[in-house]
């Protein structure tokens, strides 16, 4: 049995927050693969189903984000699971909005939900990090994370969640690179190049000075070759 946990905060107040994209991913997987209705268990909401022939328990902890590890730990102990049986979906500030990365282990990176999981179950579980972008200023992070996705974000968020759900069978098989490849290709096919695919940015043409921009077609001044002026200039420039 495998445990897939999506992280977020319970209640309608937080439903559309960027911090709740883990809940959104879990909901998308449940819909796509016809999991059972959600029920209360392990201090959370659970739904059961199968992915790639593997029995999977979906879990949305209802303990609030900072205590997510309590709920995930309860489910693990009940089913006698190891950290390697656990996959966690959550929001990642340090990834461009719409980008997804998968890794096993690592630090919490300032994410309180992940910090709680590390404390309760160790660090060696799979992490599906869903980029929500960084506001650019540390003072704005709290409001950004707990703010709702903008309406325009739906253009990439909905296809992303659908693609994660469609590709969840790869995670159940332990094929992390296959999952990443499928998500990347599917999003590229649906949305086109996003400009955030780790390719180096195009080189910026060398800028001219503001003076040259203001008079780009002005011809160079022609120096006199004969006469008093020419003689004076030659003397000043030391060309005599």
C-alpha cells in the first residue's frame, strides 16, 4: 500500500490559497482515478483507490499545515508503512509558478508542513514540489502563500493539476523521471513553451548610449584636410 498526502489548510477560507495546492493535487487524483468518497480518518480526510495496480490511500491532513506530520504519521503507523511508501504534494516558493520537481529527502526549505513531516516520519519520503513562485520580497511571502490564486493563474493551474493526476500512476510505480517527463511534455503540448524550462535566456542585444539612440542616423563629423582649421587641429592633436 502507498500513501499519497496533499498538504494544505482545512476550511473554505483557505480553499483557493496557493498554500493549498497540495490539497488541489490530491482532489484531482481522486477525481481522475475514481477514488472512494472522502471520509474522516487519521486527523484528516482519506480516499482509497488504485494507481498502476497499487492500492493507494489519499490523505488531506485536517490538522492545519503546521501539524501535517501528525496526520501522516498516524496513517503510516496504522498501515505499517515506511517513509519510502509516502509521496507528498505541496507548494514550493522557490520554483517558478507552474513548474514541478520531484525529489526524495532533503530539507524543509522553510515550509512548515514539510518541517512537521520531517519531525514525525523522517525525511526519506518522496516530495512533489509544485511551484507557486516567489513574490520577490521576503516581507510579502506570508500574504503571497496565504493569498488565493489569481483568476489568470487558472490558465496554467488547471492543466497542471490535470496533468499531475494523469501522471500519478508513474509515481505509484516509483518512476519519478517518467512522471516528470510526462508532466513536462503534456504541459508543453497544452500551453506551449513557458520560458521557464531551464534553458538559458536569449542574449540581449548590446544597447547603444542614449545619445546614439537619440540621433542614430547622424553622420560622423568630417575633419578638414587643408586650410587654417586643419593646421590648428593638427597642432592640437600633435600630428605635425
